[in-house]
C-alpha cells in the first residue's frame, strides 16, 4: 500500500461476471398475492422483468457500462490511515475545474447509493462560467462501499467516516473545502463540520435536513409552538411523508441497525435478493423518477461487484445507530455555515422551525416542487443550482474558502 494517488478503472474480473450469470439463471422467485401492488414490497413482475434484463441484456454488455463509467468519472485510490483501524485503501472520483480558483467540494453519498450518485452533477459542478461558481469535485466512495476497502474491526462510526473524508481532502491538497451530502452523506458531512470546521471544513450543504422533535427542557418556546400553532399545508405534507416512512418504509432500517449480519447472507449470495432490496428504495424514495433498467442494474451492480461485498455496506447502520432511529436527527448544530435544499419526496421532512432551531448557522434555504431522496441523481440541475446560489456572487457563502471564489 502507498499514500500516493493511484488511477483506477473499473474492471470486474471475468469469473465474477460468469458467477453472476449463473446465479441469475438459477434464481427462484417467491409467489405473490393477487393485487398486491407495492403494498408488500417490490412487485414480482418488476423484479422478474429486471432479472431477465440483467441476465440477457445488461450483464452481456457490462463492459460497455463499465467503460462509460470509467470515461465519465475520473477515478483513483489512495491509502488513508484511520486512527485505531489501520490503513484503508479508499476509492474516489476527483475532477478539477479549469477554473484555478474553483471551490473545493467534497460530495458524500449514502445507502443505497455510491460514488455513482455524482455522475450527473459532476459535469455541472466543474463547468466554468462568468455567471456561476465552479467547483473542484471529490466524490468519496465510503469505506465498505463500491471499490473502497472496508474496515475489519467493529466500531467504525460516523467519526471514522468523517476522519477518512477529511484526510482524503487534505491529501489532495484541499486544506479548506466545502461539503455536500444526503442520506448518510448528510450525517457524515455534519460530523465533518463539527470535528474539522472551521479550520478545514468551511461550509456544508445537505438535501436531507434533519432535526429532532422539540423537547420542553431544551427548547420550551419551540415545544409550545409545536403544540399551539398549526403547520402550513406543505409542512403538514412533510410530516405525513415522514410518518409514512416511519410506519411503512423503515423496516429495513431496524434490521440493518440491529442484525446486519443476518441480512448480509441474502445480499451477498443472491443478486436478485440484492436487487429487490435496493430497487424498492429507489422507487419508493424518489418522486416518480423514470428509472431505466440500465440505471437500476448499474446501481445494483456496483454493490454486487463491490470490493467489500454487498453485506459490508449496511453495517454503518449498526455501528452508528444500534437501533436508535431518533438518534439520527440529534446534535445537528455545527460551527460553520449551512445550506438546505428541500425536496417534497425526501423520506424525512421536518418543519422549518425545527430545522432552524437545531441549526443556528443555517444561512441558505431553497424549496423545490419535485424531487426525492436521491436529489443529485433525480434533480441534478436543481441541486447544483442551489450550490451555485449559495456559493456564488451575492450568495451567503460566497468566498467562504479563502482565495477560492469559484470564478
């Protein structure tokens, strides 16, 4: 291993492609109740269609998909020393803008995403223009995801993901930078802000704003307003969406945060099991995004061919949460400026007054009429537009990285 940057290209070995083909050919599907729709989970007809396409079309053309990813995403690996966990070989995307003083930006994905979530926003972020800022972009593949090495010891928590991310940016010469993330990326960039801001992390932006419900002992005025004053129709819709997720869509969360190893056998051994597990979220968590078969299967294939294996990616839930769903939205305050983008089909949407109370450094907000959990992939122009407004001339975070205005 070396601390130098090594160029990386996706090149799945032929024997892994052959094994996947064999497993797809041997798939045994479950039955399904009449008129089940999506009430019971991923519909049988959808998974059968995707499985057939995977076996007959997508997999035989994997080298083409692989080449396209390699062409679009400049990829590298680098060894990062993690306190108490040794050295991990980290995979990442890194593309500099032609604008010398572009803003260094770290993009952090979540589950069930990966580094491919940067695919659509990357060309927009690095674009040079006199009308908006440009960014030098680093999209980390989190440890245990994609082609990054995973830890072999217990206890790899949010602090360690933040440590890896910060050390990666420093190793690339970005001593001061900004961050963007959703899902686990939101929690990890928040932790980066708390641990490494304002010295290194100068501002952060998330498309998954979180806040805990008001507590009488901590925020008496907010607690009273929560019980005495009504919420707007949009806020009410957000609360309903959050309740739907907690009641109908969070079963995976409990399993992954309590017994991930048990689930891991299915994800590691059955490509169709992995497909169903991820496809359900891709559809339920988006705002009627028109997923193509190739998009879904490339997304899932990154997990299937991942360096640490599909089971490794879900351990983050156990390590950070150990069953506590409410713990996700606690301790959100950071010492650096923060920006929020609001999308109506996010899986957790909290009232603005909660968010503002939990995030005193909130300086930028933008609301959108459509979009869901995977904003960088669903609504790339909207998300990048918000970053340009936040960090551009006249924006509240313009010049937050000294000497790096983006112009």
